[in-house]
């Protein structure tokens, strides 16, 4: 039986190690280091969903470094080849492009509202 990345990462909960910090930063309901909203936490179960969450919440470069280490450790645990770092970076860039396009669209709408109040 294969466990999800989320289940695997959860085993490090409350441990003072990088994987434990990654778990805490992404799932805490308190305002975390890279959480915009106090109730915003990672709800997914895959590495890809965690990358999307991290992009949305503007995670630090160090957090991505820990994620890459977790990717390797998780896949080693499963006895599989890890997802290549370049593929993770490509996915991160795709999410960033989508996220920043959405933010730009939002800010453009705000500018239009302020220029033309009704």
C-alpha cells in the first residue's frame, strides 16, 4: 500500500527538523511563516499540490530546498525514483505564472474600479 506524500510528511509533525518545520509551516491553522491568511493551510496530498500552495503563499527559497529534500526522501521511502528537481522547478514556474497572472488581473480590476468609481 502506497502512502500519500501528505501522510508521509505528517510523521515528522512536532519534530524540530526541516521536514517537521515544512509540515508545521504548511498545515498550521495559526499564521505561519508563509501563510497570508490565518486559516490558510495546505489541504492536498501530493508534492504537486504542496508546490501550488507554496507558490500561492510565497514560500521562501529555503522552504523549496526542504521540499526538494523531502521529494527525494519520500520517493526513496517508496523505493521509487524521485521527481527530478528540474520538473519540480518547471511545475513551480507554471504555478507562479498562473498565480501572478491572476494577481495582475485582480489588481487591474482594482485600478479600473478606483479610476471609474460608480
